[in-house]
């Protein structure tokens, strides 16, 4: 099983432009992510996918591998697919893991936990969830909730759950890390958006609507996503 890890890292961000280059303990954020990926036991190769020359040059400067991609991608999934489009990568790797470029404290164990889900031959796409007991988050639309069956295959992803209706005591918060069979990744980026995806702005609903099977793994790990300068300060305190 050969697994390619891809770290999408675009420069433009509405809330925090240039964040992959933000300094954390003397290193750019993208270097922290890359080096943590190097600590995994299951990734065969790691490539940063960017649309910016500064990020490209930075990755080269610390000895990482990087691929320049289009500026027109709407999400990391399509950026990963462009990297995969290089014929030699399609032929060499069985699976692709899309690792968020704005999570500099991601635990390598979490990535390995995810990749082990591909031991299930029926898994076309894989992702993770974490049990959450803070029921005040049930109606927070920024916290995506995953619903899955007894075999841990996703049946739905929602933004709001009414606790009074279901009388639940916990729920599963979706962790935004994905893995794909290479053949599946090539196909799903060709799909048109579905009504469910457009309504909730969740690309994984497009995959479900088109019959793809998403295997869900439960993890105890969760890292901080750096979406704003305030998030960066929190990470800096933890990294020092």
C-alpha cells in the first residue's frame, strides 16, 4: 500500500492572507505541518501543493517537495487532484491523504490512524470524527456533525442538530482530513455540485449524493486550525 500525502497551501485567504508563511517558533507554519507528516509511519511521500511562488520557494528552502498548482481551485480536494494528475504519481500511489496546511500541531498518530482505515477494501474515501460532549455546539453551524452507521460509513453530514428532538448526550464532530483511493479522487473532482452541497457548503455531501462510500474513523486527537491571526497566537503559545 503506497500512500501519497498532499498538503494544500494557498496564499490567499479572506481572513488571513499568507498564513502558510506565518512564523511559529522560528519556522513557517507550512514547515511545521510538513515535518509532522514526516513523522508518520504510513505516508510514502509528502508534497506541498501551492499556488504561490513565495510558498513554493519556502518549501524548497527547508528541503521539502512542492508542486505549483493553479490559482483557480475552490478547495484542497481539487488541488490534490491536480498534483495527482502527473502520470507518474497516478501510477505509483494507491491512495492520497489530504492534510490541512493550516494545522501546524497535527499529531502524526492521527494521520496514521486515518490511513489504517484503508485496510477496509470497501472504503473509497476516508475521514475522521471526534466524540463531543459539549451540547452547546449542536446548533453551532461552524461545527460540522457526522452521522454514520454501525459499520462506520457516513450517512450524512449536518451543521445543526436539535438536541430536544433526538435527546442525545453526545455527537461526533467532523475532523476535516480526508483520504481517497487515487482512482476515486480523479472521478469526484469531475462531479457537479449537488443541491445538498450547495445548501450546506459541504463538499463531502456531493460524494455521498453520488453513491461514494466514506469510511469514518474515530480519533481522540484534534489540532487547532489557524484561520485567523488570533488562532496563530494560540498556536504560538502551545508551540513554544
